[in-house]
C-alpha cells in the first residue's frame, strides 16, 4: 500500500507516515523471510498477503490505486489501520505463545510501533 502513495497521496502527514511505514516494514519482512528460509520453512501465506486479517485484497489494492489526493489519503488510512490491526493481533499472539526470543522481540516492536501508527492514522482520518 505504501508504494502506491507516491504521486497519489496529498496530505503531508500521510506522506510522512508512508515513509515511516516503508522504513519499518521492509526490514521486518526481509527478517521474517530470512528466518523462514533459515528454518527450512516455506514462505507462509500471510507473508504473501493472503489469508490474514488486515491484509488487503486485490480489489482493495485496485481501488486504492484508482484514487488520488484526499480520497487516496482517506482510503489509505482506513486500509492501513486494518492492516496494522491485523499485524498487531499476530504480534500479540507471538508475544503470548512464541517460542523464539528474537521473534518475540520483533513482535514487541511491531505492537509498539504499529499501535502508535494506528492512533496517528485515526487522528488523520478525523481531520480529513
């Protein structure tokens, strides 16, 4: 979703948040993929954006790509809130029942940062 913002987002705060999301999530995704490879596990469906709460459907992505300006900012915020809520739920599950200390640490980071971004996105929605 963040990659769609270039040329579509209008709101300066949305643009700033997009950059923060990309800086945080790109390394997280690479780390999780490396773990799976190191453990001899296939990349999970959730890592492919399917079958997970908060993951966007192909139609959601098409609808988002078709918008510009304030409409994009609003749709982006709504979809990113759902996406982050799904990630936070998975991270909390990892905190409760995960067996790998490094993965639990990443889960702590995800809960902290993405919960803060959800709060920020809700404030953005309130003023759009």
